[in-house]
C-alpha cells in the first residue's frame, strides 16, 4: 500500500508544531507549500529553518503539492482561505481529503465543503482549542463536515486529539469563534490590566490576587460571575468607571475597561436587581431564561 503523504498549505505556526509532533510520533511523508517561502519574503528564513527542523519538505509550487499530497491541511489566515480553495480547484488535485483549520466564518467553511464536494473530495472543518506551542500536534481539535470522521480515524494513531461535533462544515468553526471572544478578550484584558497594574506599582500583588481568586474550578467561577451580573452590574459599572478615571490619570487608554462599562450598563438596564431581590440565580439555565425573557443581547 502506498504510504500517505500529508501536505500543509501554509507553513506557519500550525504547520510547524503539528509536523514536528507528527514526525516524532512516527508519521511518514509531510510536504508543505508556503508562498512566503517561494517568494523569498521576510519570513522565508524562518519557514525554511522550521521545515528543516520538523523534517518537512518544502515544495516550490502549489501545483506540486496538489499533485503529491493525499491529504491537505490548509493553515492559511482566515481571510485567504476561501479564495485559496477556489484557486486550488482550478488545478488537478490528487488529495482525497482537504482540512481547513483556519478561523474562517461558518458560511465560508460550508462553501468550501460545497466546492470540494463537486470534485468528490471530502472536507473537514477543524477548529483548534488550545495553544500550539503548548500542545503541539496533540492540541484539542473539534471537527465537522463530510471528512471529519476520516481525518480523526487517520490521525488518532499518531496522537492527535480530534473530537467530532454534530453538523456540517462550519459547526466546528462556529464553536471556535464563540470561544475566541473569551480567549482573545481575556488576552486583551490581561494586557490592559497589567499595563494599569505596572503603572500603579501593583503588578505582583494583582497577579497573585487574581490567581488566588481563580483557583476554584472555572465552571464555578463562570457561573458565579454570569449570575451575579444580573444583580451587581450597576455597582460594578460604577467601580470600573472609577478605574477608568485612574487609568486616564496614569496615561493608559481604557479600551477594554470602557467596553466593560458598556456591557455592564446593558445588564443593569434589565432591572433584574430589584426583580430578584438582590439574590443572583443559582444556575446558568435560570440566567439564560431571564436573558430570553428580557431579550438581552
């Protein structure tokens, strides 16, 4: 039986960390095509050295990769992913499975699946739910689409953690984009908080205090905070407003803080503090029911 060749379209962080891990796990041939390398751009040196370290062959053209790869993983920036698919399908494609792990919108993933379906090529929408430098090729991934099950079956023996989710292509990326609001928002919030903490000379004690607060299981923290928002939003909006004044005094632009006040004021306007007698709901389903009844958005 012919050994499978895996091809990466784009060889940035995804291709590098996945390939390095897969090779260590005993995977065979991996090739990659990256326009930035072929064009000799500013990242060409990094791409070349990473490919050499990971044991990946960089091919000189898109057409060469399409003719040699049995499975293609597209790891391009989301804004280019759909156009890349249209370009690919203008060429002969040897691959039986195409996987897109970008953060493209669900509608784009659905369109990709339709386009590949016309060529009888299976498609998988893959969404990574963790940092690649930490997990490498074992990063938790959720997948949907016609080729998701085949991709999981193919890669699980090499240590990849691919969980199938119900629904067509786009279902996995939808979950990823919802999660991204929190994860990327948390990053931005941490940056703004510690710009503030450093200017205030309180960075160490703030870090220790936050770590202590978040020691409990995250599910408990999330439920407590979301439920308390229905009762304490007005008071918390005022508190963050005081923080904003101090941040401005210290020369820090309160980008995240002002957004926080806006969101808290929307919650306060629901009037649930008085309705609930100052006692937060005990469960998230109770919160969701209130949101629905109040048409909260």
